[in-house]
C-alpha cells in the first residue's frame, strides 16, 4: 500500500549530480540528475524505445542519453533526439516527476503533478538550521515502510531492542504515555519527572541533579517521524513549555517506500547545544546510528516472518496505541486516495 | 503511592486524546495495565438523576459527545 500524493525524500542532495542516479520509489524506477545549472531533475528510468534504464546512460549537456541507442531526453522527459531519424513521435516521452531540494534532501512527488505544492513538504528545518548542529544519513532496509513507522511510534521497544544502548526496562514497565490523535497526525508524549539524567545526557548536558525529561514523537503521513527529546533541571518548567538550562535533540526520520518489501530510510540527528562542535555532532549521531542498526535487524527479521506467512493475525497491546492510530490514518488516507483515483478514472 | 507524574508505582498506562484542532480536544480515555478503559467525565449527581429519570444506584458519569467520536475512531 502506497500513498502517492505526498512529497517523499528521494535522495540526499549530495547524491544527485551530473552522474545519473537510479532509485526505485513506490515501485517506480526513477532516474535523478542535475542540469548544468544545478537544477535537480527526476524522470522515469526507462527508455521508451527498448526499456533500458536511462540511468545507465550519460548526460550530454542537459540531455540524458540512453546507453543503448542514443535517444536523448530533455529535462521534461521529452525525447528530443533519435539518432538516424528526423521525426520524433510525440509520445516519445517518459514520465517526469516534480522535485524540490530542501533540508539537504531531494524531495519527489509521485502522484498527480498538479497537486505538487512545495508548501506541503514536511518541516525538517533542524537539519540545516544554523541554531542546530545536525547530521543526516541513509539506511536501506529490507522491510515494508510501515514496520519502520510502527517502530518509531513505540517507545517500549527501547527497553528490549536497545537494552545495551539507549534503553532501560523502566521504559516498558513504568511509563505513562499520552497519545494525541488529530485527523492526520499522531503525537506520542512521555514525561519523566524528577529523575536522574541518563549517562549520555549527563555527558552532553552537564546535569548535576535530577531532571525533567521528555520524549515527544510526532507522526505525519505518510512516513515522517520527528522526535523531540531532551531534559532540563527538574522543576524549571519544561512540562509547561519553559525549557531553560537543558538540552534538546531532534531525531528526524523520513521513510520512503521502495517496494512493498523494501524501504529507503532517511534520517538525521540534531542538537541545540554546542552547535558548532562537529566532533560532538558526530558522536551523538554515532550513538543513535548504533541503535538504528539494532532496529534494522528487527525490521528485516519481521519482514522475513511476514514473507513466510503474509497477513497473519496479530495481537495488539496498550503500548501499540500510537501505532494503531497512525495505521488507521494511513488506511483512511489510502482509501480516500483510491476513491479519488477511481472517481477521476470514471469521468 | 502513585505520583501524579506517573512515576513510582504506576504501571504502563496510556492516555488517549482526540484533537480535532488546536481548540477542540476531547477529554481523555485511559488504558490501564490491568486491562481497563477509563473515561474522563463529570459525575452525575443525585439531583440530576432524579430530574432526568436516571437510575439512582451505581456510579455514573456524563461525557462530552465528542468523546464518543473519539472512542469510535480510536479504540
């Protein structure tokens, strides 16, 4: 199940240059490149002639030339040259996709191009905001995208999957979690009041006494999860919105389905303290990356189980509340999108 | 004794809130570790029960209608 009328992260901006880049997005082969003036371009990665991926070709000026018979395509995907032939059939055109470069990522719109409003791109400004130190990365995951969304909306797995890195058992046993559901958004909030700061927080935040700590997960469809985590000295008013003398970090996740069973996982980590300290940024990033590798092992194994027995019955527990709400939103949006598509087709 | 912030003896507990927009949030639904669903509402007084011809025995709460929508959509 894919939602098409959304902006997705397709690549990091630095991946796309004058050498064509092939990537499958929502099951469709796409080729990315930049024109000579640096503008990003994305179109169908398949020559209209004999279906060779155009990403195997090369750029001739701003035209992408097929490696097989030299057909050339302009930035709109229109074939503009067929060697040995003057007449170019008007249907010699591949599908072009709207793309926008923002937050160090290249975003693509896979649905109806008429609806591709860049204002709808989900906010990830922490990745390139001068007030934050940040680093982003990419993971290729052999699992359905919704398994990753589920994982990020669930705090209790930290106690088990990340037992040796960022978790502890209290996260699963003694937690009070608030799940706020809006029509197209889920926020999972957890506060830990007047408790010792975890070792990593002590190290970077310099806390010498108890802290008020928060973990706030914000889900926006189709697969954007922005985590706000941090701590302030206890009693200074963070639960009421006054964050002083503490630290805040953002864990930022954008998952793009490749196929029903594989995903592109773009993520980043940002911090609001010592923002120019690149060594610190790297250290924080590496800690989270280690935990993410642990998650990827889980997604991959889940997908293997699902491949053996598709759609098995499953049990839901209280800790799944945020996950269930997100899944319901996604199912409803998919239904709405399909209904609109069928209505258009029937016209 | 459980503390208001959820520390101490409190087991895993989930609070669910439906928020139509910034101004309109429903009262909370609580899912507790012992398997109960607890709703937030106003106790119905004896006087109200008499006026509205409601049973006098047992605990009763009145809930906002939006909470019913939240239950339908979220549980």
